[in-house]
């Protein structure tokens, strides 16, 4: 019985450490533009050529590495023109420029990044899969 208690206690400590480490890795994103590091997200495909984007009022080529962030991450435009790093679960990374806001009313999820086809190509991912789990971070 003593060995079982030790195993349960060790397991509990490991779970607590894992949760603590995971919580410490992510910065809560606020409209204040607080720096983000390794925030989990779902990446989807969007077309930046169809109309004007929020940051500069222009349309852009889908051959450029572009991203659209949900309203909370977009921060009222504080990330316009800023570069972010997007990393797949396989560890493949690409840097893209934020040019657009994608809010829930437009069909974006709460933790979604919509990107150009060029981002998908740079990550070596087929756009046909629709959504891809990623993390993203602000760059300096």
C-alpha cells in the first residue's frame, strides 16, 4: 500500500509541474498588445486579395506571408504590420506579417489565425486540410 501511495504522490507532483510549466509558457493576450509567446491557435486559410484589409485598406497578394488575427489578438490594430512566428506541431516555423483582423462575426474562432496560401506553402502543409493546430509568437 505504501508503494501505491508513493506512486500516486509522485504522479500528482508531475501533473502539477506539467500544468505549472504549461501555464508559465503562455502570456495572456489582451488588447493592450502584451507580448505573446507560443500561444496555441488553429490556423485556417484566407484570401487577402479579395478586398481591403484592416491595417492599410488595400488588398494583398496571397503569395505574401500574411496573417489575420482574431480581435483579442489583433489588439485594436496594435499588431498591424508586425511580424509573428507561426509554428506547426512538427516544429516547422514561418514568419508572417499581420495585416487583418478576423472577428467572430466574420466566422473566425476565438483562437484562430487565418493566413495566406504562401504561409501554408512555406510550412509544407496542404491547404486542403482546412485547419491546422499551431502556436504563434510575437517577434521583437
